[in-house]
C-alpha cells in the first residue's frame, strides 16, 4: 500500500503551514487546519517543478 502524501504550503502569508494531504486529493480543494484558508491541490501533471515520482 504505497499511498503517498502531497506536501503543500498554505498560501496564507500569516500561516505558511506545510500540509500533508493524501494524493487522492489532487485536483480538489482542501482547507488548512491551522487558519482555514481554502487551498487548491494541483493535479499531478501541474506539478512540473517538483521532483519526479515513479508511476505504477
């Protein structure tokens, strides 16, 4: 069971908390538990600047 998490930083400048959300949340909107800001999680193809991850 290799369910990876997506790490994303809250865009709220007064929060900037790093969140770990399930990979299944890609393309959806989640809420920061620290400040309540809504964050759109990019789809896998949108993350062009991140390290490559092996696909199965």
